[in-house]
């Protein structure tokens, strides 16, 4: 698949800016330490995490407030890599460069200070954050959009649990995506690729099943005797179940095998062995182990994971944490409402809603905005067809949560070429929106 000429130029300019080191706010530690106060007396919002949620709230805070709120955006990565569309790398329909972007154009355009660093600690009493390099910044409001972290602790067979040595989940697009792709390419024709799926909730429910389809496309072209095992801890496919099963039966017969209720207990990367709670061990040539997840580390260590010590409870009207005041949490780290998955579209919608409410809170001390956003998710199933699911969510004052608007649910009746085109367009549009 080829992107349009304009889009390729847009992406190339981003990458050139990135390689030139033109990231705003990457000044010396002395300069950073000197700026503990707020510029021009403006209220300051610090945003931790520059993914879909963080980028959205940063841009729209500046826009909605007419630049009357100072915004600091902090993330350790030099570039934004989109997990949506990354599964298409396995079928050679996309490559990593096409989903990798600089944040420079957006932060420069909106006057956002971008600091490439990690946040080591949050002090909610003094309303300070501390960077791993030692700098300290004060905030009026803090937005935490840290994504997720992976729980390797249950897998005793992994010696280095912190880094998950031997485990390739590839649920965060980037180096692991390429590592998994290289492992597939090194397989002999007739080998076995095994993907394990944890009990929901986890990031992007249909992603593992979409990945099986994209790996299947690669195998059909290069390794037609190879097999894919989907070993799911859930009782059924967690999203678009009938659609995926029909595609597997019709397009990948004898290649993709789905097994439910397979709870992974341990893994031996050396032998390529998966150990399950009830079923016999399974050995495969390539392991794609997706571990259980929780909110990102900074949310967890700061005491924001007040739901099962995994997810962050929020006030859905403001996205403010129900554990710590003046801290707002977005995206995959939050405990969702009805039919609200951990998706890029939800993080984007929450980011916009949070920007509205923070503008009202900090500038007018009134709260009129009623959150309303949708979830839209495309899954790419063959080389030319995809399917989508959609729900609209609106804040319900009586229930104090986001409720699904009656009649708003959509689910494709079958994968279509039109959904494929719309899925690619959705990705281009959201990238364009949050990065320019």
C-alpha cells in the first residue's frame, strides 16, 4: 500500500526535523532548573505522556484557552510511533517509518514546551513533578497519560522480569514490532507461531486477532505450510468475534487455529514453551506473549491505580483522578465505562474533553462542558478488507459516568474494501490532527 504524495511529504518533513534534533524544550538541565515558575503568571498544566491522549490534550488546551494556559509536555521518547496500523507491518502493507512521526511541528505551532525526559516522582501535596534528571516543575493541574505497563511477575521462567527477556509482546509499536517481524522471517516453512492473549481488559481488544490475520497474510505468501496458534485466556474472541472467525475459516483454513480459555501460567523462552493453567504445554518456533497489563508505572507508583491496583478511577466529567485531586488521567490507564475499550480513539476523545474542562476550571472557574466522544476501531483482516465497530458515549449526570447513546452501536456485517479504505483514512486523519 502506498500513502498519498502529500502525506509522504508530510511524514518525510517530520522525520527530517526529528533527525535534525529540532525538538522544542530539549535545553540544558541548568536552563530547565531555572524555570520553576510559571511563564507570565499563566496557570500551568503539565502533561506526562505524549501519545494519543497527551498530544490531544496539549494541543487543544492551548487552542481552547487561546494560549492563556501554559503547557509542558513530557515524554522520554524522541518521536511518536502509532500502535494503530502497526500490525500491517507484519504483512508488509506498512513499514515502521510510515507510522513514526516527530512532534516538533505541533509543539512549535501551539507554543507547547516539550521536554524529552521521564517523570520519576509526583508530589501531589506540593503539586510538583520530578524528572529522572533531577529537575522539578510545579503545576496547577497535572495530566497523566502514561499508557500501560506489562505484568511479567507471574512468569517465573523469565529471569529478568523487569525487561521481560525473551518476551516479545509488540503491543507498543517500535523495536519489538521489528523484532517480532524478524523472528517470523527467520522461521522455516512449516513452523508454528503462537500468540497468547491475557484476560481482558488489555490495550486494543481486537489487536491480537488482527495480528493473526496479518501474520497469516505473510505466511500465505512466504511460508504457506506454517501455522498460527491463538491461545486466548478469554472465553471467546473479545471483539468482532464472528467476523474474525469467518475470516480465519475462509481465508486461512488449516493455518490459523483459535483456542479459548488458555490461561498462561509461565513461559520458557529458551525452549519456546508455553505453560498453561489446565492444558498441556505448547511449544512453538516463535512466541508472541502478550502479558496482563496495568496503568503505566508513573500512575501506579504515584497511587493513582485505585481500581484493583491496576487501573485508574476517574471522574468522567473532568477526567480527574478519584484517588488524588488536581491530577487528571487519560487513555489506556483508566478504568473504562460501559463498552469503552482501551483504544486510541477513546484516548483522543478524552484528551479533547479534558482540554475543555481544564480550560473552564482554570480560566473561568465554571464547568459547563459535558463530555461526548466516540469509540471507532477498524480491524484489518485481509490484504484488502477490514471491519469496524463504533459506539458513541455521552456523560450521564444521573449515573456519573459515560453512557452509550442508544442506537449508536455499529458493527460491520462483513469485512469490506470500503472499511479498509476508511480505516487507513481514519489513521491519517487522527495523525494529522494530533501532530499538526
